[in-house]
C-alpha cells in the first residue's frame, strides 16, 4: 500500500517557484507588473499560493516558453488578446532570430576558415582577401577594414581590400606606405598646418595613391568590382539599410589627428579629386 499524501492547501513562494519551474524572483516580478495577483499572506507575513494562483503561474510559464510577451500574457488573462496578431508578431520575431543564427553560423565558418579576426568581417570582405597567406595583413589593415565596413558598408570595405592585397604583394609599396605613415605621425600639434612640409607630404601621398591605383589595375583587381556590386545588391541589401550615413559615421568615429595632419589629408583629397587617373 502507498502512504497517504495530503496536498497542502497553500504553499510558500519557494515551493510555488519550484513546482512551476521558475524562481521566486520571477514570481515577484510577475506580481510587480500585475501579471500575477498578489496572494494572501499567512500569519508570518509570507505569501501563500493556492490552486488558482498555481494554475495562473503555470499558464504564465507555458506562454513564456512559447515566446509570448508579458504584455500579450496580460491581455490574454484580461480576455482582450488578439491571438492572431500576436502569432504574426511571433513569427516575424522567430524569422529574424533564424536569420541572426544563420549569420552567426556563417561568421563562425569564416572565422574557422580565416583563422583570424578577419573572419568577423562580412563575407564580401573575407572572400576578397581569403587568398592571402597568413600574416599578410597587419592588425592595422584589419582595423582599417573594420572602420570602413562600419562607415561605408561591406561593399566599401571590399573595394578597399584591393589596397591591402596590393600592399601585401608589393613590398616596395608597403615600405612607402610605412614611410608615409611615419611622416603623418610626425605631423603633431607642434607643426603649423601652413608649414610647407604639409603640402609636400600631401603630394607624396597623392603619388603613392597613384602607384597603388596602377598596381590594382595591373593585377586586374578592378575587374572584380562589377561582380562585387552585383553580389552586394543581391545578398547584402538588408545590411545596407542598417548602416549609418557616411557623414554620421565620420562625425562619431574619433581620430586624434593634429590640425597639420588634417590639412594634409584635405590637400591629398583635393589632389586626388583633380586627378582623373585615380578615379575608380
């Protein structure tokens, strides 16, 4: 024979939480938002939960497991719930989550393939430079691609990748880039923006950009641009809509450049804008 068991008429919050598969903290939250009415308290001042309280708590847990929001739960208990509208919203949410999971799986695959933070960038960028040997890209190269992708989107970063491909394959161009970077750093706050060296350095940057452009064309890298545009339009248009405008991005990305260095960049841009040979 089995021993006789008499169920309690009421239980404390810990037992209620254990039976419902939740926590006392969650139950208190349900009380605070009016989803679960406050039960009566015993002589010791503690909450006591009866059968009706437990039934409601179990329904709350079932709806939470199904992904139903707390507001929709409240509407359901108030019998003003539009279940069809709720289900449509839930389907949209689940579809978005599935898309996120697919993007995350693709990122994991790229990370495993690239073996470096390069895999965290978009597929458009990663695929463009996947043929380079390990170590060909410097951390500063990856940082530049990261910022460009945030500012101008995956397409902008994929086009910029041509520069780093050429730098990786042409030691002379890489050495000149390093020399110019050092010269840029030397344009600190002690340098007058009107110093002739600023204009001279801008001319050297322009000459280097022309050399890069010629190397990009010689390598046939420009031929991939049309294909990049097609891929971007077909597969990444949704990402384009999540980008800030370039102007907004530039105003939010901090760079501790001196006035002399900023003027050098402006002069370089002016020279490039007047030179048709550097048009993409």
